[in-house]
C-alpha cells in the first residue's frame, strides 16, 4: 500500500464547492468507457469524498460504498470495478482518488493560510503570542503530497489499483520490473531515446522518509516509457523510443510532463500503451494551451 494522499487532518467540511476539470474528465477513459450507472456512481463518490476526513478519501467497505452512492450491495458489485479503477488503497485502510486529492490539497492549503492569517490577526489584536509552527507543519505536509500528485516528486511507494470490495491488486512481476526505471534512472537521455549514462540512484538520493529525489526526471520518463511500450505494447526498445519521441515532439511537451501518466499506466497495467500515451500527451498539450500547467493526467 501507499501513504495517504492527503494529511489525516485535511478537513474541507463547510466548503461545498469542489473544482471539476472538465477537459480532463471528458478526455478520460472513464467518460469513454463507463455506463450511465457507473459514471453516476463515480461522480457521487468524488463528491462524497470531498467532505470526508481526510478529504478525497472514502471507506474501503463495499457495504458503505454502496450506501454512499445509493445502490444495493448487489447493484454495487456490478459497477464497482469501473467505479473504483482510479482509487488506491492506502495504509490507513481508506481509498483515495488522486485527482480529487490534488484539488482537495489545493483547497486545504488555502484554508490553512486563511486560518493562519486569522490567528495572526487575533494575536495582534488581543496581545497574545502567535505560534506559527503548527500552521507551517500543516502547510509542509500538504505541499509535499501535492508535489507527489503533480509529478514533481515521485511517490515513496507504488499506487496500486483497487478491485471490487476494496481489496488490493497484487503487484505483478512486470509492474515491479517497470518500476525499476525509477530505481535505476540514468543521469542523461537523448531526444531520440538514446541513454547517456547508467549511474544508479545512490543512497543519498533518498529523503529521510524514503522518497526518491530525481536529478533528471526526463531521463526517468524516457526509460519508463520505453519499458511500458516494450512490455505491454509489443514494441522493440528502438521503436518504443522513436514512438515516444514523436508523441512528445508532436504535442510540444517534455518527457517529464508525462511522468504522472506513465505512473498511472504502470499502476493500471494499461494494455494499449500507445493509445494511452498518445491521449495523455494530447491532454497535457491542451491543458498547457489553456493555461492549466503541468497537472496530473486526467480521470483515467
């Protein structure tokens, strides 16, 4: 399992507005492949998770999930696989949705900042001592998680998709092989996929919490893309490198822009990586053009 995607104290109750990235949603596999009942239940769970604590999480008990979306347990079992495909089971026993967590963290950071300013004002007004340490610690925790979700920092552990009933998908040997790209990242990468260097990640490249510090995220993305396309796309390494290079150049993006999408391709064991990565790159291009920046790839 992985660490919770939002801090344990992340509480957005009282905030009825949840941002919805319509471009990411309409470009997603969920929108393309789900039935009406599956789509309705998916949106319901996003909304329910917004006011859960921690925000962006839901219980993993299938009976509770059925109740949350307003269906019987028997009905839930028929839609659960599609509805839960983007949720991950974390080590607090709850399910988290990466995209909802991203939006929740942004709102939580804003709420902490507002509370800090309010507390500072009250301390000044009434002559009290103001201790900013709890606010700074909360902001640090939220920002660290947001960086992971935005692809700026790799997750400490693989996020694994969830099966019906909230059980965890057993990681396959292929998944572990693919993720070796993060553990043995080269220090340089050519634009046509030719590796320039084979230095392994050293012990000092890890933080105290075990998170990996990547010196060259472009190189890691190149290596991971080639492995995904080779293992699941049936391509040779040379063809995989050429294909990934064309996808990047066609959409005017860098390899590191694709890091989050590559991670999701591994976690979801995407069976058509060529189409998946092409769609992901087009989505990133669209978000950049609309000023959305480098965000985590769609509700896929």
